[in-house]
C-alpha cells in the first residue's frame, strides 16, 4: 500500500541536480567575467565639443559674422532638416571620421525632426570638408550623392577662398536634392497639422529603432570601462528577460488553444475539460505579452539616452579634400 505521508510525495533533490545547478551558475559567472574583462576594449573617438547653441559655428573665420547669422536663422527654421555647419582651423588628432560621427551624434542633430540631421564639418588647414548624414536622410542623401554635391559646390569656391559662395551653393543644392521650396512648404504644413503621437505609435517607433540600437549597444559596450560593461550586461539581460517572458506567455496561450481538440477527446466532463485547459493562463497570456511588449518598447525609446547618445548618425556621409588655390 502506497505511503500517505505528504513528505514522501515531495520531489527529491539529488546530488546530480545539485552538481548541475552549481556548474550552471559557475558557467554563468565565468561567461559574464569573460564578457567584461576578456573582450578587447575599443578606444573611443576623441571627446566631442559642447553642444552647439547656433547653427553656423565658424571657428576658422571663413565667413563674415553677418553671413553666419543669416544662414543660422534660415537653417534653424528649415522644416526639411536640421542643418549645422562647423568650421575650425584643424581637425582633432586621430580618426576624423569617428570624431565627426561621434560629435554629430552627441549633439543630437535632427532629434526634433525625425532624425533628419546634417552636419557639415570644414577644417581649413588640411582643406577637409565632411558632411554627416542622419538616419532620416540616408535614403535620399546617399554617400555617393553627398560626395558629388561636395565636389560640385564646395571644391572650386573653397580653392580660391570664396567660402561664402561655396556654403551658399552647397546648402541650396542639398535643399534642391530634398525637393526645394515646394517640399519645404509641404513639410511645414504637415508639421503644423501633425498630431502628437499616441502611446502605441511611440512604442512602435521604439521597435523601429531596434536594428540601430543593437549597433549602439555593441559600440557602447566595446568602448565602455569594466563597470559600465557590467551595467550594460544587466540592462540587456533584463530587457531580453522581459521579451522572453512575453513571448513565453503568448506561446503558452497558443499551445493551450491548440490542445482543445485533444482535451475534448481525453475528458468527458466539462469541469475536467476546463481544469485541464487552464483558462486562466489562456486569458492572462495575451495581457502578459502586451505588457512585456510595451515595456520593451519603452526601454527601446529611452535606451539611446541611457547609452549617452541618440545614435542618429552611423557614419553615413562623405568627405573631400578641396584643391589648393
């Protein structure tokens, strides 16, 4: 006769189970330590400048103050893009492209205009001009097209010292490339009429950032110190855990619904069928998935600020060295 002692029905924790748990935990710890300490650290680009408080920063003295003020006002009010021009005598030491990409990203150019940002960097001494293109404009302003615009509009005027003529021609060429005055008027009208995005639209926008957020997380991780790497690992693990929990709840609901025909065959009474079906899990599953989906979307919406930059610029753009006069 089987024992009625409740203790006899409790699961027995074997020595093999204990060993498996111990080795699993040890493996996790070793993996985390390897990820933090063994992955080579990428030297970050040189620190960028402070955020600009104007749209035309002429540190090299290439144009008149009147010209800079006039274009600054026009660029700030342009509905097609957010355009910043920065000039200096020399570029920073090291990787110029990494520095310009880093600087444009940290300045958050284009943040208020659906990431349609442009930053033109001009360095007088080595005669370098480079334009960084934000994510929202990469489809229209390809690298090859931007190089052509730089060569056609900046090279010859800059070579003879006519910097104002070159800036004029380049800005107007970029505007024409994006549709000119007609497109600007349409963009302004749409901006005025555009309603504030709802919660669902904002969450979906967060998921649209997922591909570049993966790139941003990897880049930030490779450049981070040990403590920052640990924080990024925790942050990423929690986010993936929430996503896995939501997907698990949804899969569980689908699986239980798929078992309805089998339950009907196995159980004759309605009470037994309901108990076997576990209606509570079926009902809770979609709600749990929706909550987890929303939480991950919120994380994605705010993750770029958590990482210290929006990551609007991926390095798309072009550069030239204009000829000497």
